[in-house]
C-alpha cells in the first residue's frame, strides 16, 4: 500500500530529450491519473531544463515536483522513496536497440519500473526477462495503462516476479 494513499512516481534525468525521450507524453499519462482522481505525485530528479519547467507549468496542478539538481548518489537516495520508477523512450530505430542509461540504477533500487518504450525494444525485453516492472508500449494509451498498473499493483507479487539471477 502507498504512503498516505499517495502514489509516488519518480523519473531520473531529463524528461525532454527529443527525439529520444517523449516527455510530453509522459506528463499527459500522469495528468490522466490525476484527472481520474488518483492521489499522485510525480517527482523529477536531475532535470532543470527550461523545456521541462514550461511543460510542467502548463499542466501542473501541484502534483509534479521538479527537484533541484544534486549528486547522482543523492538523487538515487531520493528517488528510492518513490513507489514506481519511470523511464521513457520514443519509438525510433535507435531507441529499440539501446540499453537505457538509468535502467541499471533502477534495477539496483528494487523498485517497480514502468517503461514507456517500444514493445520490441531491448529495454522492454530486459524489463520482461528480469520481472522488474511493466512495459507500456508506444502504441498503447499511456494514461489508461499506467492507471491499470498502479491501481492493480501488488508489491508481494512484484517481488516474487523479480528474477534476481537475470538482473545480476
């Protein structure tokens, strides 16, 4: 169960890295959660770009927090307090073959990962193979899929599904 019934989502790094990271679609998905009545908080660590601030200010109803830049180690400590860790990659040929930079850090934290990525990408395959989280493919409705994941989530089930050998 979530602290004070608040679902805390965390994102490490730049939310907007066009064309690789579609930050606007991530924000829309989280805004969807807020609009259907979930008590949600979205924490962005390590991104003080103007493009991010402007996008957040456009929709922010107080549930999105951009945290001041701190050391990588400090960011990991802070993001550990989130219930879910998000990552996103656009549907491009390059995005299908890369290993996302933050994935190894996320795996180490043992928090469920929600990856907005192409279904046939290397990252999607890793998430599935390791049992470390959920894949929302680029063709799906991100808001609705995210809603299903966070409302049906069972932490014990998640821990049982993690394949620690594969993660190592």
